[in-house]
């Protein structure tokens, strides 16, 4: 293989790895949401305990945070809760 072929092969491997990693992360979030359903905690923010807006749950059913806490998390003002 020449250098261009090796680069293309390497890029393809990295792309597929990233894609499968994202799929695993999404699956883990869905499984956690299903666990919250079984526990009766689905729809509650894991940080503040407030109810998560129904439209937010419809758009992102595996979300663990209300919109306010999600914004804090993205700004680095909130430490991610581990379940």
C-alpha cells in the first residue's frame, strides 16, 4: 500500500470506531432511561428533581436533566451525575 491508501484505511478505521463508540454511548443512555422508567423516576431531573418538560423528553427521551440543569452542565457549572 502506498501512503495515501494507508491514510484512507486509517481514516476509515477511526471513523468506524467513533461511530460504534457513539452507538454504545447512546445504547447506555437508553438503558439508563429504561431503568429510570422501571424505578418510577423517568421524567425527573437527576440533579434538581424537577419534572423534565414533556417536549424535551419527546425530543431526547434518554435525557437525565431538565433544560436548566443541562445548560448548567454544558457551561461547566454542574458536575455530571453518575448513576
